């Protein structure tokens, strides 16, 4: 033999919670969750956008992308995202319409 090992045992422990692609997968319950640090960052971004009188369209679009990322963990997010997507289509700095503000409040309650 030239240094080859035979009979190597590999042990793999199955964990009930693992992080995959930035989301927490609970294999026992069959659920997805958003990690705490990502949820905190998203909450701070939402609060910053709400506090801005006239946010940039680019900031709204960036927030929409972040919310789309957590969509597998929160399927209802897609329905609430529509007013934000409509507000992001306007050029320049414009105040957020009331439906978009209500959607952002809903996201704050969910996170």
C-alpha cells in the first residue's frame, strides 16, 4: 500500500436548525425564519425610510429587494410589497403615499 487509508468513518450530525442561504431552516417544524441580525438591519432600514420626508426612489427599490429576500420566510410579504413597488417607480425624491406607509408599518410589526 502507498499510504491509502481504508475504512474511514465519516459522521454527519443532523441539526434541527441550520442556516442556509441567509435564512434559518427548522427541519423539525418545516419552517423558515429570518436571522435576528438580518431582521434588525431590515427594521432599521424601514425606520430610516419612514423617517425620511422624501426618500429617494433608489432607497425604496433597495428596501424592496431586501424584503424580497425574506419572502420565503414570510409569504404574505409579497402582497404587502406592492404599494412600495408602486412608490419606487416615481423618479427622484417623492413622499411615500399612505398605502406604502401602512405596508411599512405592517413589516415593522412582522419583524
